[in-house]
């Protein structure tokens, strides 16, 4: 049976090793190894010979050497390498066992160079070929011993030359930290091919590695866009970026990057950003969003949370990195004062709200409709709140830049009181539940520190039939819908819930006229109308 050399078995084993090893096909950043080599430094016939005939003994050992080498990544596929080695030639010849003539020569190179791995990180093969080149000093020495019995002196000489080398090889990665190495170099001593020591060298060895593998991408920065999470806005966060992850492509080819976002304890499931193509050397900001469920509205107190981000690059195989950022989850009633976010507190589908609005709408419906059905229902709802003894409590003087507290409609119905924000949210929730469109009127009077808020609702009556609502045109507002059709909207000062609908309407209309037009609040943008979506 034919026997194969051990090296052949090793190569086949590495080629067909399991996928876990194949996935190790990227060199780590640093390593140290040991090699044995053949290097014919004397440019003589290579042989190991021991012969005994007629009392004559000849021993030739040519080109046997070893070296210790170190490498460290400089950038990408480029590595700095250093090696310290030695190769010897020994020739012993004697006609008499008592008399020995010996020639011993050695060369010790101190070599510095660069290595370039030929395969990019997209290849998962455990075979990693490379090319290398460099140079340094070559210290050589020779010792000659002749006729020791006669007392002849031992001659020795040494010199220091400089040269260069070029070559290549292959690392066979058996694990993420261990590899076999096969390589060949051609040495040019004194940059010539005919000098002593010039010629090819063939080596075999092993390497221990440590440090990071080559990076396919870098996470340059995580820019948190939304650091404060308000539970009422949970649907908004499903589409609005919470953070921008800045990713740089470090590979020599385009990659596709996906960022997965998850907030432990608050996310229903991880949310993927979708794959974004990043060209070679390019840096892109990838927006990430999170999927929050309605359970976020159960948060009772302000608490820190962690935005966990997993960045995955797709390039032949998957490369992953993780990062995180700290965010703050506020309590369920917190509001940051942004008027376009107040609508998230409007809950027309709340069970108690829906039940009350439907009951009042049914009781106040009329077959002989004058065309102002919405006005009649809105008035009935407002009057019902007064009968339920819903009362206004003054705002706690919260400045524009501070978080406010807003009650949901169901909470205000239970507590029977609220500030202007709470009453506007309650009334808007009931009207929206009855199918009546609403809008907030925000007043940030530059002469006052505290903002104010009241409500507009759509009567559904066209401007041409304004008399059905009021004979006084200053009592209402004409607004156009998305189709360009105008309807009459009625302002209501919800803080006057105890005074009745007519008084609240009158006060709201007066505020809108004075602040919006007389004092130019609408033109100067400190009076704003925000539709409840």
C-alpha cells in the first residue's frame, strides 16, 4: 500500500475541514511563528552524505536552517513582518578517524519587510496566499579546521552584507489562532544573484496568532437622534429614526450593511434598517428605528434604557458588530411640549371615550338636520362634560422648555379634572370618536412665559352656508381640506367647561381674533394650528 507524506495529509485535512474552520479565513492582526527551511547558502550540491570506504568518511549537510518570525497588520491586507533566522552548511572529510578536516559556514539574516494577503475578507477559505518582500543585513561566518593533530590554527572569517528578498507563501488556518505556513523566498545578497547566500529558500512552519481580524467595516459613530422616549409617541418612533449609525467600508469592494435595533424591555421585536450599499472607502449614516408596542404606555416612571444595535455587513459572508447607546424612557403621561406630538394623547378608540361619544351622538341626532349636525353633537358632548362635573385646574406654570404632564382622556374622565392640555385632549378624543375632525390652537405669546392651548373642530358646514352656524363671521374660522374644499371650524376654549358650550365658543373665537389677527400671531407664527391626525 502506497504511503503518502504527512504534509499531504495535513493539506487535505485543512481543505476539507468543517465550516467552522473555513470561517476563520481572515488573518488576525498579529502573530509569531517558527519555520524550518532549506536554503543552499553555499551554492553547492545539496546532499547529506555519510560514506565509509577505505577508512574515509565524508559528511555533507547543506542548507538546513530555521527562523523565528513576527508579523503585525499595518492596514487592510498589508502586514509588517520581521524574521531572524540562520542556515548552515557543514562539510566534514577525513582519511583517518583521528584526523578531521571540517568546513562550517552559516548565514544569519535580520530581515524586515511587508506582506500582502492576496484574498480579500469576502473569501472564507482557510487557505490564505500572500506575497512578501523586504530586506536587511545578512551576517555570514565561515570556520575551517585542518589537521588538528599537527596543531594547525583554526581559521574563521565573517562579514556583514545587505540584501533583499522577494517571495510568497500560503497560511493554512486551522483555527482562528493557529495556522500552518508554507513559503518560498529568493534572496539577493548585495542585491546580486551570484553572491554567497543568494538563491531560493523553502520553508515550512506554524504560526500562533492573536488580535483582531481585518475589519470589513468600522462603526465610526452612533448619533442618537431621539434620546428621550415618550411612551405616547410609540407609533411615531416606528418610522422616525432614533439614531444614525455611521459605518465606514474598510473592504476593497462594495458591501451591504443592515442595522438591527432593539430596546430590551420595550421593543416588541428587533427592527431592521434594511440593507444599504456602501462603496469602497465610503462612509454612510444609516437611520435606525425601533418597534415599540402599546405596552410602552404602561411605563409609570422615568427610567434609563439601552438602544442595542447590531450592525451586519454582507460581503461574501456575514460580518457583525454590536454597539449601543443610552436613552431615557419617560413616564406614560410625559409630554415634551411639541404641539405636533400632543395628538398622540388623543385616544378616540378608548373604550370609555367611544362609549360616551356614541351615546351622546345618538341622543342628539336629528332627522330634521339643518346641516350643522357636528355643531349639535359637539355642543352636547361639551355640555355633558359640565354635567359630569369635569373641572379645569390651572396649569402648574411649566415653561416652554420643560416636560409637561398630559392625562389621557380616560384618566380625565375618571379624575374629573385637568389643565388646559388635559381638557383639550379629552374634548378632541370625544369629538374624533364621534367622527368630527379637530385641531389644536397653540398660543406661545412672546409677552408671556407660559403657552396656552384651545381647540378647533370642523362643523362640516361650507362657507356658503355660514348662517347655519352663526350670523357673525367672527365667531368661526374657514379652513380648506386636502381637496381644496373649505369648511367652517369653530374655536372652543375648553378651560371654560363649567361655563357651557356657548361661553367657551365665544371666548375661543375672541382669543383667535385678538391673538391671531389683531396682534398678528398667525402671521408671526406664535399662533399655530395643528391638525389632529
